[in-house]
């Protein structure tokens, strides 16, 4: 076990199965859409690893883009002060947008991002998240595709960080409680 990680929450094998299932669900959901113009948008940095695995399991033509937002900074609690650090590279007007997140916690990040995306008039907007912590929700988010629901523990790895570390772990682990600041 990596230093600072208490135990494994979601193993590599479980991740693979969940991502494959999400890929099938997403492929099925868009398969019959006429003149599909799919843009899969990953929210950086947390979604980078999930995004890379997920797009390989979606069997549809697509364009991939990224939006960098940040709300946590170096802390462990969402501030609600969501900033767009780097915007999309293209217009999304009239396109079918699939937003991809690593985790939806309070919902603040997505609440802000959904408003911004809708304002740009896509034809459709769906949301896929690898993880969701419903017990922590402060703002409702309409999730179309959800990998796993997890309890209120500090998850790290597979893109998820604590103070920018642990993102490279190939599994999702629980951070040792002693390391959690600002809670
Ligand atoms: C994390 C996570 C989600 C968001 C979820 O991002 O990746 O984007 O917080 O929390 P919320 O539902 O309470 O808003 P963070 O702001 O830490 O940036 P990061 O993706 O670079 O880690
Ligand atoms: Mn994030
Ligand atoms: Mg983070």
C-alpha cells in the first residue's frame, strides 16, 4: 500500500468492470441519435485517467476536449468558488456534449459548469461521473451515467488527489484520516 493510503476502496479490476459498463451504457444511449455530433468533455485535472479509459469503451465517433476547473485548491473541502482555469478549444453550439467527471461531491463544481455549458447552446448535455458521494450533496446535479456511489470517505487515486498528490494510483484508496486537513 502506498504511503498515506489506509486501504483500497475500489480495485483496478473493479474500475475496469465499472468503466466497461459505463462505456456500454453511453454507447447504447447515443447509438440511435440522428446526426450525432458528440464532444466528450473531461474536467481536469481529476478526470484525466477515467477519461482516457472511458473514451476507449465508447464505440461512437467523437471529439475529445477538456475544461480545467478548480474549486478545492490545496484543501480537502470544496470551496464553491469554482474557477475556469482553461476553457474548451471549440464552439459547442448545436453539439451533443457528454461531460466527464471523476467525482461529484457537494455538486458545486458541476452546478457552475452546467450553467456555463448550457449558456453555449449545445444540442444535448449529459453527465457521466465515475464516483458520486450523494451524502455530501449541497446542490443537485442531474447525473446520467454514474460509475459507483461511495460513502463519505476521502478517496484518492485514479485521478483523484489530496493536495495534488496520489492521482497516479491505479486504484481508488482511502486516505489515512491523520492526513486530512481542513475538515
Ligand atoms: C474535485 C473533483 C471534482 C470536484 C468535486 O476537483 O475532481 O471536480 O472536486 O467536488 P464538488 O462536487 O464538491 O464540487 P478539484 O476542484 O479538487 O480539482 P481537480 O480536479 O484538479 O482535483
Ligand atoms: Mn475536479
Ligand atoms: Mg482535487
